[in-house]
């Protein structure tokens, strides 16, 4: 009798993507109405390049407006559907954290890493072969906590971080260049 448990090999690769400011325009407030959700130019083509290179595409986004009662999970899903429609359904998974520190505790919320850990487990990904693309320090911290390399995109926050890119197009070029 063999009591050994089969080993699951995590060998997949993915790009985890923050949403607001990376995939769609940041409007200075919560983006939850599909009419206000505008995909940034070059995003569909950039995601297609990553997909063609064999990367899973996983969106990880804090959505504190749900905890604050400003909008619902259905509103978030409607925005994600608009992104899928614009990008030809290329995104493999969407994870969002509905909590806010003033209302509730949540390990999902970045800078914690549970959203990334869920994606790593679901798709059997190797963290060393993955990237976290975000425009804020909390995005990159979540990636680091999950063992995923970070890449800062077009941030308005003032902190030193490398590597960084002006936008998703430039980030994809860096990733694909190796």
C-alpha cells in the first residue's frame, strides 16, 4: 500500500493585474458604473500579447465601496463584464475585496495577498513565474507577500520602485523581453 500523496506541480505563469489605473481610467473616486468604466487605450492588445505568450490573466482589485454601501457586487461584476467584452474574454479570473478597514477586516484586501493566493492555487501557478502589475504600493506589497514579482505602472504615488513602466503596453514589453 502506498500512502504517499501525489505532488501537485505548480508550473503555470500569470500576470495579476490591479484594475483602476492599470486597466481602466482612474476617475478620482470609485469606478463602479459601467458608463464610467473606460478601458485604457492599448489594454486589449496588451492583454492579447500576454495571453499569446502563455500567461493567465487575473484581475485583483480592492472594492471598498461595497462595504461602504456605495455600490454592490453586481455593479463590480458589470464593470468586469465590460472589460471582458472590450478584451474578447481574455481575463481568466476576477477577484475583488469588498471590505474596507473602517467597516470590516479582510485578508482579501491588498496589501494582503489572499486574492493572489487564490489565483495561484486555482491555476496551479508558480509564483516565481508570475507578475503583479499595479499603480500603488499596496498592489506591489500584495505581490511580494505571495512571492510574485511586482511591476509599478504609471503611479502617481511618490515612492521608489523598480521595475516600473509608464503604462500596460510598456509593462508587457518589459515582461516579454525577459
